[in-house]
């Protein structure tokens, strides 16, 4: 897994790619796929926000 060296957490770049792929699948998929992946996308958005804020704070 791609990690940030000083934090040991998931890389924001990896998380962004995963979120974009999930959103593409939600847009292109049928209703069953949309209902299944929407909670996962919401969790990814919050996780991305936490990782991004932590990464920014740790650089200053």
C-alpha cells in the first residue's frame, strides 16, 4: 500500500484515485451498484478529508 513516510497512513494520492474510481462506478453503474457503493464513497470522502488535513498540519 502507498503510505506517507512520516505518518504511516494512506497516501492522499492513492485515496484520491480510489475515490475517483468509486465515483465513476457510481455514475456508470445501475441502481444496485449505486446503492451499494454510495456509503463507501461517503466514507472515502471523510477519510480523504482527515488524511488531507493531517498531512497539511504535519507539514507546518
